[in-house]
């Protein structure tokens, strides 16, 4: 399943002069930071960059350096220079000189930037660390959003660590309430990769209910039901999709026909195939015709089944099809047709003992006793048909005796 990553907009952590004042920074530094922030607010980015670069060139305390780096990171973000932003925020975090709340904010931004730049391993490590810190030491104003858990899950999916995807994506969905469709698809991808069919079933049942117009969800749910040996549920799911007009492809009609057949409903299967073939939704290939014949014969629709077998035999004659026709003709007591079917089969296997036996049976019922005897004598020369042929020869002797 294709993995989808849709990153949320990065939150800009525009530090305020008030936050810097809490660290009692030198007045000159505060003035310059205020000037940089004012220039950024006015979208005068070159001026902000000039001020911040000048500050960076001075001898500063570790906290002051961290704030300057954070401001430079913010400036790079608003200028859409994400690689530069990551460099500055990472350096600010590495100084470990900011108050705990600000330190965690910087880590959060670092995590988002790493993930947005496909630095998957670093990104999941940073995001996981940030979530752990907020949950353990965060203030009331700090909280982990559903989107944060989603980003963590997306990062793990890119690393193909599917077992680590499940918990954060489920947490994200639970927190969001009615989550976007892609969030469920991410969870579903993880369940599929891990072959967690029960979990996949739960997600797909929700998706089918919420997005009934998506035929793919109906199909996936039916497939998972089959994997779990819940064949009746697979049939009802696919049948519901068909009745709702979701079928657009030939394979869907074939699949549903096979499920009908598997669940002991051959007549439904035959009717579906006949209708879909008539509507030209299913091609009359030999493979499909053979499936149709199978459904008709299992449904005891013998005349219809014979017609289908006849078409198959005419299109691609072979021993197996003519032999099957011969047995079907015998069941229908169509003796002349049976004889013709046998004659066609003989063309492929002239010395088949089974055909001698069948030919004799057809001739007896056509009252062609001498031809029947000749066929049974030939059949009696083969081990596989000797006993049956002898029984028929005995029967012919009795018929002759009673008529003399």
C-alpha cells in the first residue's frame, strides 16, 4: 500500500523579548532582538537578517546565543529556508541554555524540520523525545497534539518500522475524533505490513461505513475476511458493493461469482455470470465460459450447462470437454447426443477404454446391441474398465436370452 505523508505547516516559534528578559539578557542584546523581531513583523527580512548576523558576531552568553539562533531559525522559516532553519534550531537546542519550556519548543521545531526534510531516524528520535518530555515535565500550557503523534507514526512508516507505527497513529486518531481519511490509511498500511488481519478488519469496517463510495475499501475488506476464513462475511461484503453499483471491473464480477460458488450458491453465481456477460461487463473468454459451465452444472442447470460446454467444445475442442459432454448427455438421457460427443472425444483418444464403455452404454439405449457388444468387448480388455464391461456383456446375454 502506498504510504502518504502530508506534513502540517510548521509552527513558528517567534520568541518574544519578554521571554528573553526572563533570562536577564544584556540590554543591548534585548534592543537588537526587539529590532529584529520588529523587522520580521514588517516583513523586512534583509534588515532582520542584518541585525541578527551582527549579534551573532559578538561575544554572547550561552542563553543569548541560543535566543539569537532561535530568531535566526525563525527568520529562515518565514523565508522558506528550511535547511538553514534546521541548522539554527539544532544549534540552539544543543546549547541547552534556554528555560525548559523554550528548550522543549525548540526540540519540537527541530523534530518537525527533520521529518519534513526526510531525516526519518533523527526526526522520530527527536519527536519521540519531545513527546516524552512534555508528558513527563510539561506545563499546563504545553500539550502533545494529535498531529504530533501522526508525524511520529509517519516517520516510523518511512523507516518501515511498522510495529512502531500502530500506537502513535491510533493515539492520533483517538485524539482527533473524526480523523482525516489518510490517518486511517496509515494505520491500515501498518496492519497490512504486519499481517494483523484483525486490526485491518476493524479499520476497513470503519472506512467502508464512512466512505461507502470507495470501492477499494469494500474489496480490501472482503479480501481480509477471506484471509481470516470469514468467507460468508467476504461474500456479503462484496455482494453489498455489487448491489450498490460499485463494480467497475471484470475481475470484481468473477470474484463475486467464485464466492457465490464457494458458499454453496451456484445458481446465484450462474445468474451473475450470465447477466454480466450479456451486459458485456464480463468477456466470454474460455476461462470465463468454463466457470459459467461449472456454476450451471453445480446448480443442476443441466441444459444451460450443456449449451455452455458445447460452445467451449466448438471454440477449443479437446478430449476433456467432449468427455464431460458425453457424461452430461448420459445424465440427460440424450443418447444420440451422447454418441456424437463420444465420437468427438475418440478423435483425441482413439484407444481410451472409458470411451468404449460409454459408447456401449449409448448404443444399448439406442437399441444398437451389436455395436454395444463390440464396444464392451474392447473395454473388457483394459483393467480399468474390465469389470464394468463384463457386467454389461452379461446384461446383453440376458437380453438376448429373454428374447429368444
